[in-house]
């Protein structure tokens, strides 16, 4: 996903609402894919808000906590992938 126009690649422009704010996402990914990513992000935001109960977190705090959760998931998947690649290479 890009946030700037890239002349070399066909780009799509999709306006989405994230945490109550409108954002225009520009990139080569299909609009439906971009919307699904936003839905996933919004679901994570709601989950973090619920987990913190009555605590009033700012949009920035929510976004940072969600980014950390998603980074954690990405890192664990990346390590798992590398482990599987290594096992496959050793099996050859």
C-alpha cells in the first residue's frame, strides 16, 4: 500500500474512515483489499478500547497500541515463516 501517487503503476484511490477521520489511500492494491485492511484495523481498535475499559485513550494511544499488536503478530509470523523455510531447506 502506498500513500503517494506512483506514476509507473496503476493506482487506485480509496477514501476510508479510520477512527472517525477520512483518509484517502492511494496505491496499487484493490479498493476491496484496502477496505478490508481498514476493517481489520478498526476491529483491533475496538478490541483495545474494550480491553482498557473505562480508561480514556487518545486516538494516538489507540493507534500506537494497535500498531504494536499488529507488529507483534507480523514478527511472530515472520519468525515462524523463517523457521519453516529453514526446516524445508534442511530436509532437501
